[in-house]
C-alpha cells in the first residue's frame, strides 16, 4: 500500500515508522529539508515542498496513493491537503489530524476528510470511559462523523440489570456490538442478561446517541401499562378528569511550523 504523509514532525514520523515496519511504501512531504536527516526513517521516500500547492502534490504522484495522511501541526494545512487529495486526485482514503478540538466539526467529507484523528478528544474519552459509570461516553467517531463508537458502564442499581438484550427496545440506528464483563469480551446475543458493571459498546449514529442515553439513563424504565386491566373499586372512585402522567423511556492551535 502506498501512503503519503504530509508533515514529518513527531506525529508524521511516528506514523511512517509504524507503516514502514509493516512493509508499506511511504512518501513524506515536508517544508523543511532538515527533517530528512534527523528523522532516522530508513526506506521512506521524501519530497520537500509545500503540500498546499497543487504542483507539489502532482510531483508526489498523489493519484497513485492509496491513503493520504495529513499530520501537520496546522489544521488549515491538514484540511487543504485532504480536500485536494480527495477532489483533485481521487485518493480513496484520507486521514486528517485535528490539533484544535474546536475545529473538529470541519474535519468531514465536505473537506475531503474520511477519518479525523482528534487526539485531545480521544484522550478525554479514555479518561471518561475509565471513571464515568452510568453515562454514555463517545470513544471514536466513524464514517466521516456520521457514526460513533460509544461505551456505557451499567451501574449496579441500573433498571437494566436482569433484562436480556432482547428485552430492551434499542434505538433503530444503534447496535450493541460487544459486552465487556470481568475483562472478557462477549459477543452479545438476544438471550444475554445485562449485569451490573457490564461495559456495553455500541456503534450508533451521532443523531441516535441522545436516544440511547435517554434509554439507559436512570428512571427511564416504562411504567407498566394498565390500560387493559379491569376496573377495581378503588379505581372507580377516582374523580373524573384526573389524569395519570407516564414517563417514557477556532482557529488552530498556534504552531511554530508546518511539521507538527
């Protein structure tokens, strides 16, 4: 697989080193020629130039690349490179590094980004996943921001304990893909019983996250439906008109250079 990496700083060089170890063909593009000597990357190809210039990308033969990774420390550069790679060269997969979390909303298919890597957001999610119990935590954004991988740790007083996976009416655009119990992964089936402390992993659309959060939140269990029950003496004494209410379930980080 041919991979072009724009930005040969610490991030770009680390990605290149891993991919070279897996026998992929790597081309790095950077503004600074001095990074070539200090990188220590053996087997990589180099191109010195401005990756925001169409001529530089043409010299890199981007139309032959399988993947383009924009790994500079400047969000503007990463967006422009992704857009050019996708629209001008038809690259099949683009990966963009997000430096400033406030710019994360721009890293989508409108700017040619297939996968956005937001390190601050990922670290925040990992912290929350370790300490948040009883709340939905987004771990990863998938498919250019359309879907996400989320996690929910079942509290020991949850209304879901004792229910089977098939008992729960999950949101239409959410799928339970794994249960982690006692550090062992389980492929969920309809007959699996939810237990306290279970970590539930879902692939869901971003829009359905709120529905999933509401479903799993405390107090979201439906009240029993008594509509078909026969009227008793006590219920007959309820005054007319009484009603019973039911509850239903910025700018990029300042950076001193192009390389990150």
